[in-house]
């Protein structure tokens, strides 16, 4: 059909060229007009037939043996509206949304639409405050990184005189291991197929959150055995201040312990409840020591004596029940902590052949260590 249409259009172009040639005097206009009318009629018939065929769309013919794809009616706008009416007004679900006319909706309830399920399955949890601050590397496992604690000094010399040669000593080394962080979530085959659109994105997001929270907990208090080493793991590292009550002087003492070389980059880390105990406190001039500013993005920016505060749930809160010697806040430049990743996060989906459960597994291999402790100032509960 398309081939014949091309022939008709080509013939019309030939006739057009023939008529445009003024040097051609032997033209039978009657025959040309007759031929053009016949070509026009045939072209109209072909185009009309093609329009009817296109309008039929994907209708199944007798020769078509493939099964048509059925849309999920429970994920449609119509069902969500009917479900809302069922919940809010007690209206009976329409017949097309019920599998059996004999069974009443009061007996079987109503199937929650997947789109609605996406909105009610989540539980908010705090994470992601610490992880973006640390230094990220990708060294191979077992690589030894030398460290130096002594820097050379410059001396004033007279004209024509030299200075003593100094040795750059390497006082220690840091070796990164490899620890595997794994999170796997399984759902039944029935759940996977009944509410796939609801669980797919939600499960992946939940797994990522779990991995991020595990990393942040390890960065702060990891044991170093089977997991990264935390900033607060070695009690002998960093300066330590014993605090019996939170007040203005507590912050002054902590700032005094922070070396001037680490003024830039060091931030406070504490829970939100601990920070809120500083709200309302003022210095000797009546100026508030704690501020909460709201940036253009609408996110609160918390500050203590001009220093940024990062909130986390992976440290103790200062209260009466807190045990003596427990760290409840600390100053630290998180750029001095290195998180070394050998294998970035990878996700794999597979089926358990014994139970038919669908399992999503996420794995990463990493290690982390505080490289420098000089910016660490810890606040601990006073007591015996």
C-alpha cells in the first residue's frame, strides 16, 4: 500500500515537471487532467484505508496469539479515588474493583493502592550529618601511609651564613584494612508481585539509609574490630574536659583547649537535646551563646559561640542519668578522619530458591581511622 502511494506521488511530480516545461508543445491537457483525477481518487482511497487501520490501535485480531498486557487497575487514579471514598465515606467499591460480586466489601475490606502505600510505609530517621564531612579515599587494602609529627623550623641567619640541616622524621604509619558492610532485605514473592511499585524504591532507600547510619556510627564510636575505628574509641586521645553542669564557662574551656592551628574546620558534635540546653544561655554581656539561623534553603544552621554544631543521635545526651566519664559532646575537624573505600556500594537482587523470597543485598568494603587527634576536645560527665 505504501509503495503504491509513493508511485502516485512520484507520477504527480513527473506531471508537474512536464507542465512546467514551456518548451514542450506536444501536451494533451485532456489526458493529463483525466490521469490526475484518477491519481487523486486512488490516493484518497489509500489514505482513508490507512487512517482506519491506524485508528484500530493495538486491537487483538484472531491471528494474534500474544496475550495482551493487563494494566494494574489497583494502581490507577480511579481506584485510588474509589478507595478514598471507601475509607472516608464507607461507599461500596465499584464492581470492576472487586474480584467477586458475591463477597461484600465489608467482608474483605479494600486493597490499599500501591501509590498510597508508598506514602505511608516510611518512618523518618536522622542520618547524613557526619558522613559528608569526612575525607574519602580509595587506597588499596594493606597500603601503609606514613605520618609525621615533627615539622621543620626556619631560623634567622646573618648575611652569607647558613642554617642547620633538619631531618624530616616519619613517626608512625597508618594501615587501612577492609571490613565488609552488608545489608539484605527479603520480601515474599507474593508481596513482590502484588505491590512491586510500592516496595521497589522504598526498600532501596531503606537499605541506603541503613548503610549510611552504620557508617556514621562507626565514624564516631567504631571499635576497630570488624569495623572502622571511631573518633571516640581511644579514650587516651584528644583533650578531655570534665563537666558537671552545662554553662557558658563550659564552652569557653573547650575553646581554650582547641589548638589555634585547628580553629578553621573544627565543629561541635552533640545530640539535639544537648544543644537545646544551651539555648537561652547568655554571656557576661547578655549576648546569647547559642544561635539558630535559617538559611535560604530553610535548613537550620546551629551555632555555639560562632562555631558550627553538627547534630547526631550516635552520642550520649547530657542529663542526670548519664554515667560518669561518658562523652556527650566533642570538638573535632572531621576532615582529619579518613574513610577508605575499597569497593563502592553495589546492590544485587536475587531469588531464594527454597522460599521464593526476593532478596535485595547491598555490600560495600571500607575502613576508617582518625588520622589526626589534635583537633579533638571531648566533654565528659564529671564524677568518680
